[in-house]
C-alpha cells in the first residue's frame, strides 16, 4: 500500500496560519477574562432554549427558521450517549447505524451506506466547522462535546456538497482558563471499562488550554465457534484451541483518544483557537450472524447450506441466544492462508480557527484543517469454515480543508450576511486482498482516489419588518475526482479481465435557498422554505474488468418545507413542527453486474453503481420539550416518511428494483421520548430517567424483493422498540455523582442492518443490535 508523501500537498494553501499570526501580532493584547467567560461555547441556555450557529451566527433554537435538533452537553450525559449514533433515537427522520468503524447516516431518506471513498456521504458531518468527507471513521466519540446540531433537509448553500439530506455539526468545549475539570470511570457488561477525563486551565494571560482523553473497551457480544468442535464428525477442519470451542468474539470495543485545544484571546477583536487530536481503535470485526446460506462452495464434501445458519428469520423463526453466534474462521483452507479478524482505525488531525472582528458589525472567520487516518478491516462474508469469500482491506485517507467567512450586518441591523469560500483536497488509498473463490477472483489491489472541491457562497437575511424576514442563499461548487485502479493476481498470472487503469469525474453545481419567516407572536415563528442540495458523482470503485469502469452522476434534491417553532405557558412547553416535500433525482443504487463465460457460468461479478431514477419524499416531524414543574423534563419526537419512486432506469429495473421499493434506512415511522425527574434529598439529588425509541421496519439495501421460499426481503430490518434507563445520584455540591444505566432494558432482539449478498454468492448476514447491558459510572467534577 502506498504512503502519502507530504510534498504532494500544496502547503501554500495553509497561508491562513501565517495570516492569523500576523493579525495576532498587530492586535493589541487586551481582552478581559470576563468577556472570555461570557463567550464560553456559544451554548448557554436561554430559559428552555439553546444558542445555535446553524446559519453561521448566534441565534436561539426557536428563532432559527429551519428544522433542527439541538442537544447540549447535559442532555448528552443524561442519555448515557457515548458516540454520535446514540443521539439518533430522539431526532425525527434521522437514522444512524454502526457497521464497524462506519457510520451509516440517513436524514429524510438520504444518506450513504457504502464506505468506499468513491462515494460521497449524503449527510455532511462536521466537528468545530471542519468537514469530515467519509463515512468511514465518522462514529464520533462525544467526549468533551458541548453541543450537537442536527440539521434536517438540504444544507446546500451553507454546508455545501454532500449535505442534501442534512448536516450533523458537533461543537467541542473551548478552553476558558477556568481551572475546572472532571474524571469519570465506568464498568459494565461484557467486561466494559471506560475512562474519561478533561481539564481546563490558563497557560498565561489570555492564553488557555483544555486537555481531554478517553479510553473505552468491552468484549464482543457475538461469539465465534469452531464448527468442527461443536459438531464432531462433520468432516471439516478444526481451529479450536479451547474446550468450549470458542475461537473469537465480534462486536467489541477498544478505543483510545486524546485532544488538546488552545485558545488565545489576542485582543478584544482577535481570537485564535488551535486544536489537535489523535485516535486509535483496534478491535474485533462488527458483530454478525448468518441468516441465509445457499451457495456452490464445498469443503471436504460439505456444502455451504443452512447447517451453518444460527438463526433463520426468513423461515419465521423467533430470536434466541443463537442470534449471537457464528462459525466464521477468517481462513481459506483451500489456499492455506488466514487474515486477522480486526476492525482498526488510527488517525490524527489539526485545525486552526481564527476570528477577527474587523468592525463592530463585521467578522472574518478562517477555518483551516488537516486530517489523516488509516484503517484495516477484514471480513469472513460466509461466516463458516468454507472458502466462500474472504476480504482484507486497508485504507489511507488524508484531507486538507480551508474555509473563509465574512459575516456582518448592514443598514442598522436590517441585513445579516455571510459571504464565503471553501476549498477541499483529499488523497485516498484502498488496498488489500480480494478472494472470492466461486468467481475465480483472487487479487491484490491498490487503488487511489484523489478529490478536489472548490466553492463560493452567499447567505443574506433581510428583516423586512420586526416580524417578517426573508433569506436568500446561493452557492457554486466545482469538484473533480481521479481514479487509479491497480490489481495484481496473487498467482502472478496476468488476467485480462482484472482492470488496471484510470477513471475521472468532473462536475459543477449551483445550489439555492429561499426562506420566508414570520414571527406571529414573541413565542410563535412560522416559516416556508425552498432549498437544494447535491452529492457528487464519480466512477465505479470496484471494477473487476475494464467494461465495469463506468461513471455515475450526482444525486440532487429540491426540498419544499413549511413549519413553525412555538413556545407556550411561559416557555415551559416547546412545540416545533415541520412538513416537507422533496424531489429526489439521480438516486444512486448498487446493482449486481457481471458477464457469462463460454462455460455458461457468471464470471467476475461486481457491485456496480447506477443512477436508478427519481423519487418524491414527503413527511412531517414533530418535536416537543415540556418542563411542567421544577426538576421535571419531558422530550418527545415523531416523524413520518413516505418515499415513492416516480421513474426508474432500465438498469435499475433489470436488477430487480421496482416502483414499490424504497430508499435504504428510511423507516416510515420513527418516534422517541425521554422523561427525567430530579428528586432533592438531604444526601443529594436522585434523578431517574427513561428513554424510549421506536423505529418501524426499514431496508438496508435498495433491492427488497422476496426470493421464492423465503418469507420476506433479505434486507428487511423489522420494527423495534428500545427502552433505556438511568438513575443518577449526585451529592449536594454535585462534585461527585454515581449513575447506574441499563440500555435495551427489555433485552429486545433486533438488527442494526443486514448484508444481502444472496444474488452474488447465496449468503445473507445480519448485524444484531446490542443485548441488554448495564453500566456503573462514577464521576468527579472539580
């Protein structure tokens, strides 16, 4: 695998650091500590409201005329949320599923389920205004996060490309020099052991630092057994070294991370924030269980069939403990090699944010960042001792981004504006070994994808009256990608069907936003909006022979939305409602493709992306927050999504996709709620909390046909309801707290997703959700 060379980068693009240093040198060193404290995080609650920056200026949540869910640090802790995926349960129209170190994120039926670097995410992911361009590595830990903003609907003018479904923005706690800190330790199910800590301190006058770190580990919850050991006389080779026949676990956690943040208040008009972070995760592969096995592979006369299926939902079986086992060996006995069962990701990043108040009504912000990570993932797609499919993938990703924004006010505050530019450049490698014996494929690959994007944008909000405002947004994006495919057969024999060559994609796009809002009363804001978004096209990232080097076009979306934000009864009740109608064009799906050899056998099948067609997506979302009495808080949400194809391409229909099928990860109904009450006593406060999440059935693949002999589509994930509980005891001064939490309280059996490879190799896998788990957390604030 090739390594990125630093001199390939145009480091002149980093000149903003030099500009920041020059500005800081020229600025006068006088900024009061009180001002720094007042500025802390831009997140202070206003009654039952939160300050957000979704439109690149501070606004209350209730005065921002878009559909947005804002979750602050207290709410994150109350939900026992460890990573960003845990926040989807109570965010309407938002679906986030884990798959190893991949986050499959969808908003209003738009997202991306394939982690290949050739595909763009459909939901933009940001940390401290830095764009993360891949769904690989985007299961962000929530340590030291101040708030999360989940923006629903296309954010094409401000967030830019790949935000046609919406955007998820995380904001870290900024240093203030307060001297505060915390330490937290957790033990729990599956030998769980977590530790988090952070401290904020002053280095010098007007120079502050914040250091935080996290360690998480837990054993896997799916057990890999040796089939020959559990089934004596099967005739298969054995790999067990233990009497209990266990050869490994899947679904474990082993994550370490640290972050250093520096804040320099260079003057009363210049603030500089620098941050660096590292992360290291190396654990077992994602939990998996075999649901369907019907292939042509054999080993010692044993066929690949249902004898290896531990749980058969397509035959009407009910869940049992057998859902948490498989017989994967990560070995190809026919060729005598194995791969290490692992899911690993190691990375680091640095960023610099410079805020310069040019005048009382004009601010310049520069956001510069560089990130690099490399990963390793292996997969035993058949989950048996048979040599059906074995994968070993290595990845390397580096990205540089630069954004400039000029924000201000004109005409005595009647006009708010943001003008800006964005530049992004990435280098990506995808390598490893692909071994699919049934097709004759066995090669080493080392593919490279380079990507560049440039954009300019403008956002204007004009207050026609004290109550009536109009917003106009415009953005132009130009992007390009180049592909270099390199594959070498492992036997050293040249193969004319294995592709080696180049591919290229270029495109440009205008996006628009128009919004009209009216403040009916001080507590009721109504709005209507039209907005667009897109995610870029590209070239098939997995061609096995030259004719499969085919391009695919971008997806685009036009969204019509109406809604209101309201507060009632002295701000003790908050009710926000949005309804939308989307025209979703160029929908990208992956279909099976190949050719038939002279012997009549399908050879070199590949998953080929095509723009399947267009659809309409309509629905509504309701969010409410109630605080009827002191110490009692209730949150609830409900969403409905109706996806309907309006036309389909010939290729999509030939692959089996029909008009009655829907987008992946788009449940028709989704609901969530939480309730907690703080009980004051002489020995401290006790806060019980209960959270409930409901999701109707969804599909993890665009193809949802029912194969003869089975009861339902292989990609169907059935509806489920999850209940989480937490009880927190805090001492009177709140310096110490002890929390007992239980997730999946009823031990509900459910799936995150399913992998349908039936048409290619006769196998279907499922990734079961985590069973009931308990955790005990001790925290010290100082």
